[in-house]
C-alpha cells in the first residue's frame, strides 16, 4: 500500500520529469518570445544612442561655430559679407572703392567696409544688384570722430578729424598732447575698428596746437578682399 | 573735330568721374568744361600753349574747390596728385583730338 506521502512525492517527481523532458522546447520558446518582446527595446536603445551621438555632434558644431564667430568678431546683430575690390582707391578714382557684392548679398547703404574685420576702410554709399560703391574714410571734406587707442581702462577724448582726400585726416590737438608717429586712432562710433595711424606731426614752438596727420594703415589700391559688416534687421 | 565734339568729349569725361567719384556735384564736371572752354577760346596758334594754360587753370580751379571743401585746409598729396592726373588726362585727350582734326 502506497502511503499518501509517497503518492505526493511520485506525482511531484512525475511532474518534474515531464517538465524537464519537454522543457527544452518550452524554454527555447520562452527565450524566443522574450527576445521578440525585448527586441524593440533594444532597437530603441540603439536609436537613442545614435541620437545622443548626433546631439553631441551638434553641440560640438555649435561650440565650434560660436568659437569661429568670436574669432571673426561676428555676433548675431551683424553679418560679415566678404567681397572683392573691383577698382578704385588709386590716383584716378581716389576716394571710392567698387566691390563685387551688392543688394543680392544683403549689403545696404551705410554698411561698414573693413579690412579683415579690423581696419575701418569706409562706408557703402551706393548699392546695385551685384555691386556696391564704398566711400573711403578720409574723403575730402568728410568729418569723422576718432579716439586715440589707449589701454582699456583709460578712455581717451573723442576728436573730430577732417578728411583731406586720399585716405588722409587732419586733427588739431593741444600742444602738450603726447603723441608719436605710428600711434593708432580708432573710430569713436565703432571703436573695435582701427581708423588710422599717425604719420606726420606738425608743431612749431610757441604754437598752441599740433597738426596731426592720420592715414589709413592699409592702402585701398592694394586691397583685393574686403569685409562688409551688415547689420541684421 | 569741331568745338562741339571737344565739348561733348570733355562733358562725358567729367560725367564719368562725377558719377563714379564722391565729391560735391560739379567738382569734376565744372573744371572740365571750364578748361575745355579755355582751351578752345585761347588765341595762341600753338595748341600746346593753349593746352598748358587750360591745364593750369583747370588744376587751380579744382584745387580751389578742394580747399573750399576741406574747410580751407590743403588737400592731401594723394588728392592733389589725383587732381593733377584728372586735369592732365583731360587736356591730353583734348590735345590729341584737336591734333587729329588738324591732320
């Protein structure tokens, strides 16, 4: 006579045997189903990794863009338009410079014309579709306010200069002013740009003023490329 | 080449500089026309003398205008050279044109 305890034991043993005999297929099935179930998650994880890589790349490019903009002195308010000088600035057409970019490139009347975004050359006076005419600094009779280039913590007094034509200005300064040939003057309106350098100082003892001649550091006739600084609207 | 043709030539010469240049209106055209008028009207039979006198007149007229424009300050050497070249070329053209007519 088999006791109840043994019956339970044998039943359990049988169940275990049945389970393990058919379990390979069952487990296989289970793994496949589980993998099917988990596969989309894996794909999404992979896609997530890819998008993360892209986001990192975008962030790096944005950083690079900002670095380059900073290096070029360009901010969101202004736009730098490179152009080639066609003619002008010489002895025949002395106070103008014609460039090969115009309205189509976004150039407007009054935009600044610079050399390498450092030296102020002139302003746009006329604009066509694919050309512009710049009036050079120091045009005969032009008046411009300049500031002497000083260390950052010292603010120099703005001085009015009169253009004598051919890129030359004349300034009158008190006789006790300490200036030497080669000193830099910046535009008071746009102090980030160099407007000219001192190349002649006329002073006779007893005079109350020194007559200072300032000339642009770059000769417009030798310019091939200029940068137009256009304000974004 | 008759006088009208000389006037028209100098008018267009002045007009080119007037439109491309940036000075006050008349800065190029007025001296060009005045120098041409003088060149035509001067009585010397030797045209070179007429041309020289017209050149001197045109040059000093432009210098006067440049002085006036600069608030009676002398124009720069480069600008003076520019005026010199402008008037010299004009008179050279007029002389060549009238010489061609003579031939």
